[in-house]
């Protein structure tokens, strides 16, 4: 190829020497000759290789994870198991076990909860905590104030706390005992009773009966001493007490009770026997030195007892006070046993009757009435009145009076069966004695005449009549069956 004269070539620009002071970037021209170098793997093959490699790594990772070679361990299902069994399972899984306790009503000794949660994966380095159920127990509350003690019980799970006051020398409001006892197991629904101290205080007892007052004083933790006094208050009623009601005391202090006497003012105050109890009467007669001569009961359970005083006075407790007979040698203390008193008969010993009572006059009757405390005279009769009814006197001489007061009836019989004999007899019985039980028609419908007849003419009249009535009732009942 011939040389080219660039200077003569019109397509070539002349060289400007100023341009030669700057470097110019060479112009790249593609080579017309191909390289003979070997080609690499296709892209898809490389991609497949990468995918397979990653899959293998993932499978291995999954397998080793599944086999719990890394990534922690699955927490065993231990809720509901006994403590030891749960602890062994967790330790076998690699967990260090911490045990916490929680009071519960049921499932004592079993696992209530686990942290981490059972069934989930967790790192064993963090350990596991199980909560084990233990029985609720009564906490120490004795000596605490009631508010603190109640809070302690509520915190222990008690839902049924009852507070009761008990007399104590401990400070007011202080817990003196708890039931169930401290340390005892209980369930939340069980009743827990706190006994809280309250000072010993003399209760209000004025106006109560002696027995009711004694019970109130003893319930207050004090002792009662009864002193019977004469009073216009109802018998056996507390008139006053010392110390006075409301006074603060110490355990065992004595409270003196002044009580209106439940006993008769004197042995011949017959109506007062009906207001007393049988046991009180037995006590009174013993105090008055009356000896039990006879003691039994009637078929209805009423008392039939005879007492004799040192002067010879005789008191008979009987359902038939119109007559004074008794038979047998029984001496059962029926009054002390509580046999009811339905009637009382009092025979004055010679020389012990009240002044002016040894005459067969209304004045003598009134003297006996005053002595015995009777009021409400209704009628009187003499032997002549009975003779008019066909009952011959045959030496009998008397005055018999009958009366009624509130709640009871009474009679006075002065006289005797023989000349010169003057006995003074007083009697009282429950009102209603002559309200149909005894037929008064043969005696002019007069209780006084019947009483005189029963006492001086035929002492068995009452007993015979009542026996006949009972037999008639039994017969009627038998026919009705």
C-alpha cells in the first residue's frame, strides 16, 4: 500500500500545535478478530446449583433444629402433674427448675402453671419456673387488731370471715382466738371465726328474773351472787345490782343481785306458793326447817307432799286441798324434782293461829285472811246451813268461808267434828277448781258448803267423786272405740 501524504490530503485538518498540550482519550475500535477463549456455565445452571446448595443447607438446618440440636428445647407439658414428676421432666429437657408456691383449694401438690409456657420452644439457659399448689393455712392473727387480722385472712384466701365479740381482759378489738386454729388448713369458702376482745361490762339486769339475770351476768364472764330481799316488786325480780350496769369489770368479778324474794313472806302466806316454782318452794321449806313427811305425785303429775314445821304446823301440797288425808310412807322430794303445785292446805298448830282466829265467826275468818294474804271474800256457811241441805251436824261445828282473788281461789275452815275442838285450816288452789270438775248441786252450788262437807263430813268425797268421773270418762271412751 503506497504511503499517504497527509499534508496533501484535503480531508485531514492541519495539526494545531496548541492542541498538543492536552492529552486526548484514545478512540476505541472493536477488533475484527474473535477470541479463541473457552465459554463458562450457563446462568440457569449456576442458579440451579445455588438453589440446590441452599436447599441442602436449609434441610440440614431444619433437621438439626427439629432434633433440638440448636434453638432451644420444647417445654414439656407439666401442668397438672405432681411437683416431682414435673421437675424431672423439665430437668430432662435441659431446664433448671425454680419452684414457686401458690395457695389453692384443690389439686394440692400439683403444678398450676409453668413459665415458659408448655409446648413452646425456649432456651434452656433461661430455666423454667413452675407454680405448685399448696393448701391454704390460717395465718398468725392472734394478738393483732381485728382489721389487720381480717386483712391477713383475706390475703390468705378466706372469703367467709365472721367476727364475734368475746369478753376478755385483752385490749378492746384485739383478736384473742381464731377458728379454725392458726396453721390449720382451710378452703376459701370455709367459715373462719375471729373472736375479738371486748371489755367485761356489767350487763343490764334490773327487771329480769333471778335466773335470767344470772345467765346474763355469767355470759358476760362475771359471777352472780343473789341476795333475796323483801320488795314490792314482783317476786323473783331483780331490784338492783352492784356494780351498776355498764361498769367495766375484770373476768370473774362478782355482781351482787338484789332480788325480790321468790319465797313466801312467811310459811302461811299460801297464795305466794302459787307464784313460786316447786324447786323454790322446796328450798324455802328447807330454810324454814319444815320436814318432809310424805312425798308422791298424783296420776296427772301434780305434787302430793306433806311438810311439818317445828311447832306442828302442817303444809300439804295437793290437788285436793279440801281434804288433808294421805296414805303410805313415801317420802319422794317431788317439789325439788319440779312436780307442779296446784293447791296448798295449811293446818295451824294449836296456839300458832293468828289472834282472834279461834272463834267460828266472820271476824275470825278475816283474821286468818289477813294472816294468809287472802282477799275477795265471797261467801261463808255454818253447820246449820248444811243441815238445811239434809246433812246432819252430829256435833260438827264450824264456819267455812270461800273467796276469789286474781289468779287463785281460797277457803278458810274454823271448827271441828267434836265439841270443844277448834281447828284452823286455810287453803288455796288454782282458780277454776269449781268450774265444772266437781258437781256442786248437792251442796246448793256453794263452794264453801262443799269444802266444809269434804273436810268435816266425808274426807273421801273429793277423791271418790274424781275417781267416779275418771271411770265414767274411761267407759265412754271405751264405748266410742
